[in-house]
C-alpha cells in the first residue's frame, strides 16, 4: 500500500492546482485557521518512479505500507508562498480563515463534486490537513535510491508561463463559470421545449 502526501507535478491538477489558486489571489493568502496545517509534499516524478520500483520488486515489499512523503514538512502558508514567488506575484499578507466561513465554501465544493467538478476545495481536504502526521521519508528515499526532491528544487526546475499565471488568477472563478453556463444551458433547453410545443400547437390549429 502506498500512501502519498500532497503530490506536486507539472500542469495544474488536484492539490497543486489549489495551491496555485490560493497563490493567485490578489493582496491576501487565505489559509484555514489556526494556520498550522502542514504537508510533506512529494513530486509526481518521485512518486511514479517509486511505484515503478515497487512493481519491479513486488515480492520484497509485499504486505507493507509505504508513506510516499517528501523530505521536509512544509506549512500550508509556506507552500502557497513558494507558488506565489514562482508565479511572479507580489508578496501578500497571510489571512486565517475562520472555520464558520470556510465550511460553507467547502460544502459548496462537495456539492460541485456531485456534478462532476472534482476539485480539491472539499471538506475531505480540510479533514486530511487537520489530522496530518509527519512520516519518515527515508524509507521511500531508500526505495528510489536517490534523494527526494524538495518543493523549492521542484519549482526552480519549472518555468511559470502566462498560462499558469492566468489559471491561478481565475481558479476560484472557474466553478462559478461552470454553474452559470450549466443553468444557462438548462434554461435554453426549456426555452427550446416551449418553442417546439408552441409550434406544434400552431400547426394543429392551422391544420384544423
């Protein structure tokens, strides 16, 4: 069994996309109160390479649970700050989000997931952050046979383009756009049904 922590990879997906979205907000960096939540982020390359080695040496690791974690424990606010610098945005003030404000937002994320928008902004994410426990990264590092990549090294090896910056800026607007478009298409569908019904009625009256 492989249990990874926050996985960071090229492109925008999952928890990494959420970090970019938080980093893209203007002026502030909101994090859940009390602000002590942390991760041991691991890169997608390290994780996938480790899984390949596990498949190759299946019998040696059979029946074991390996924690695929990065080499350092990094607070959530610091991860967002790393991404903000990588994207080239100005420094922002960290703001603690009270739970009574955050929970309704996460419930909306849960609701959106039921309709196919499976983002990382969900109640499960907060639950997993709250119960974080650090693990020894040496076991997975020994499996890889090389040093695990830190978040700073990972981001330095990437180049942030205008695509990443634009995505970060509009990350939290995307679900709203999807909802608005969805309701608009439903409205257009009802309008189409009513138009067809009116046409049939007119056709029947003309025929009579």
